[in-house]
C-alpha cells in the first residue's frame, strides 16, 4: 500500500527542518573558528604578558629566555589585534564570547583604543630590548592599563561567564 | 523571685570583647570593599582589601586559640551530639541564651571563616586578565590555570554570599522568633538575659592581641612580597 502523498510531504518537511535547524541555530563554522582563533591569540598574549610580569618580580629576571621572546610575542600578536573583530563575530554569532556588541556600535573608539594598545606593546618590546628593568616595569603597567582600557568597556565582566573557554 | 534572679534578668552581661567585635565588623567592611572593587574591576583596591580580609581572618583564628573566653574555638565548637540536641530545641520560642556562640552558630563561624579563607586563598593565585593586578602567588601557576582560578574565585565568592545570607537569616530568626537580639551585643559587647556565673567572660590581655596582629601582618606581608625573592 503506497503512503499517502501528504505523509511523504510531511515527513520530507520534518526531515529538512531537523537537518536545517542546527545550521540555523549554530554560528556559521567560519565565525566559530574565527572567534576560537581570536581567543587563542588573546590568551597567548595574556600568557606572554604574564610571563614578563612574573619575571619582573624576580630578583634576577631572565632577559634572553623569558622577557625578550615574550615581549616579541605580545607585540607581534597585537599588530593584528584590530583584524580579529570583523562584523558578525560578536555574541550574535551564537558562539560563547566575551566580546560585547559595543565593539561594533562604537568602531571608532574601539579602533582608537586598539591602536593605543598596539603602541604600548611596541614600546614594551623596544624597552625590553634595552634591558632597563625600571623602565620595563613602568611600561608593563602602561600596557596593562591599555588592555584594561579596552576590556572594561568592550569585554563582558569576567565574573559573568563560567570560564575563559 | 529572689533579688539575685531579678538582677540577673535586668543586667547586661559582657559577652564579646572589643577585639572580637572589631574583627567582626572589619570583616564586614573589608569583604564589602572586596565585593565592590571586584565587581567594578578596581583590582588595585581589590588586592589591598583582600589582604586586609586575610589579615583579619588570620587574627581571628589566632584569637580563637588564645583570645577571650567566648572567642575561643575550644569553648564553643561542639560535637555532633551537642549540635543535634541544640538543633532539636531550636523551635522553642523561649529558650535560654547561650553566653557566646551556640553549637549551631559554631558551625556557622567555622563555615564563614573557612569560606572566606578559601576565597582569599584562591584569589592569591588568580590571574587578572589585564595582567595588572594578578594575585601575589600567581607566578606559581600558568596563565590558563590562573584564569581558571579567577573563575573559581568568583564561584567561591558566591558560596560565601550564600553563607553570609544564611548568617543574616539566622540573626533575623533569633530576633523575630526567639526575641534574642544578636546585633546589639556584637556592637556594644553586652547582652540581656540570664547568665550562669561560670560563663562570665574572661578577657585576654591586649598585648596578646598586639602579638597576633603582628604575626598576621607578617604572614600577609610574606605572602604578598617575600615568596618571589627566595
């Protein structure tokens, strides 16, 4: 006995919906990869910056193996900073991200703060090369403040999310 | 009613010594500053208020061993039987005052101090995402571990808020249901009601407090500074 046509039509519709819904609900794979890569790079920068900070607290900082390579990492990553936030890579992508919609609402301010952070990162790398401990300490604080200047308005508060992943 | 009993009902008995009261309210203030500065990402103040909390808790632990009688753990921390017996009498509206912490309150004290210590302890290793004001011991963990600990720090603080909420609810319960005012004695040190002479507060000398304050300060200082220079 052949199935009634409307049953076939109904089943086909449900099948299409069930296949399509995950695509509709989830972010495009490109966005997801982009956000993941952005988080990885920012984490790399955070890790490199922390390594410098830890070194600065020691009596005999290791310039060659710790400070210089990490200062380089911070600078090289920071130079791409502003390319990591294309339109659509905010929370509207459906991917878990700390990035706030304000980034794309106030692009001029965001860019200005991003460029300021790049300048501080470049300066950090330059001072690291000069091996001036006091100057590097001051510059690490300046860079930290540049990070905070963007995190405070454009990153959702740390305690609001379960974790950094 | 004998003159002695009458006297017993109207007198205000000294139950908490000044150091215990001051430490209690300092903890309220410092935890409040920690909360505010944490929420607003004012981490420089957060570090200092966190150290202040640690100092108070360490001093309170010390005072719990060598301080005045009602502050000593040995005098108020009780076994399971005493706790259960007390819990069974909790529904009675007219129950005698305990001169100091009752057996259930003792659990609350340990829970409070333990939770505060856990929040501070985790915070010492937490990493600030801006790299400005990470915990003083964050050099011992990786960036990733330190970030995980920062989030654990927030979770533990929410546990602390629950413990604080329970504490405040208990104080309201004692006031509304049993007619025992616990707030006034924590401010003035004195409470109304009857008291057994054997329970009278034995105050510890001030020099002992000074020694404890110095020891606690030395420990906090060591945690924040010294460990990097070994």
